[in-house]
């Protein structure tokens, strides 16, 4: 994975997928992974810092990107749409 190409622009908006729709396919896959992972953890009944750190260990990133990745995890966990909605959106975007 080319670290230089994996920069995420955080735009403010109400729809998470609308916000990220102009990102590269590679970035969308990473965002999709983070969102789905967060929702699976939340469906388990809890989502905490330990789980966040375990998810972030899987995603190659620079230290400067960690805050952005954690923001995406939180967005995914707090998003009220069902996980199926996110799966459809990921498929549409990539």
C-alpha cells in the first residue's frame, strides 16, 4: 500500500459516504473496512479503545494519520445506518 496516496480529507457533512465519495478506491476500501469493523464491534455489545487499537494494527498508516482513522472508526460506530447499507455503499463506490 502506498502510504503517500492514503491521505484522507475530512469534510464535514451529514452522510459519511457522501463525504468520502471522491476518495480513491484504495482509500474507500480502507474506510469501508474501518466502518464495517466498528459496526461489527458495536453489534457485539461494546466498542472500546482496545478494539480500536487492534483494528488500527491491521491498517498500515503513518502516525500522522491515526487521528483521522480513529475519527472514521467513531463515525462508523456512531452511524445509525445498518451495516448492510454500508456494504451497499462500498460496492457502489468501488
